[in-house]
């Protein structure tokens, strides 16, 4: 199943801070082999709509990356396999190892952490096909004391590029501490 690779990419949203305030070669990857552990108050899976909803105090962890949010929606595509009784190809269940993740959406009080990197916002979305991450709703990212904030931050993972945008009448903000003070960057 591609849960590890795709949700790992979603968990990698905290690398936004790194991409936004550090050199591109400083961006590290999450191990795609690390297990993913998600806890929530409730899980609802609708295989006909190919969506899994983690609801209430959601916490997803892979390696040293953690996402905390109110709700997480995971949209997936299943590989169809013929039904033994009628020959039709029903959608596989999310746990059947037969599909891939299309989109992951974290909603409400989103906080992503990895070491000294933190990203917060009201919503985070990861699109697997385009390998794009969007953190929106007063998005703020930190790497140690360095900070970037705006209404939304978009990261294009394969292009090593990010865009920070503000609301009308507002401006983006970046605070970067010089490398001359290494104690601040720990």
C-alpha cells in the first residue's frame, strides 16, 4: 500500500519551514519505511466514495514527524479486483493493500512538527499526483527561531519551490536569524 509514501509526504508538510527559510539542500526526507500510526476519537471509512475520515483529536505519527488536527480526510483510489460472485470489480477497502492515496486533508487546529520545525494553520492539503502541499489559514512556519507566515503557503515538492501568499491588505512576513549565532538555530 502506498499509505507510507503518500501520508509520509503529507506528514512532510512540516518541511515547508525548511523550504521556506533554509537552503534547498537542507531539506531532509522522511523515511518511507517508518510505520504510520494514526489515533483519533473515531474513524469512518466509505469504500464506495473511497474516503477515510479520522475524526476528533487526530494525531498521525511517522518517524519524527507528527501531525495533530481536529479531522483528517484521506481520499484514495483502489485497484479493482473482480468480485467472485458477480464478476464486477468493487472498490477495495483502504486496508486491503490494493490502492493509492490521492489526497490527504488535515482540518482544524493543524500543527505539524519535526524536530525544531513547526507548521501551523487551519488546513493542510497534500495532493499525491502533483506532489503539492498547501498550508492555509494564517499559515506560520518555524525552523528554530526562523519564521515565515502568510495566509497560505504552497510547496511544490518536486520543484523545490514554495510560494507564500497573503490576504488582501496584509503582507507576508519572514524573520531569519543570521547563521553567525548558531545557538539560536538549535
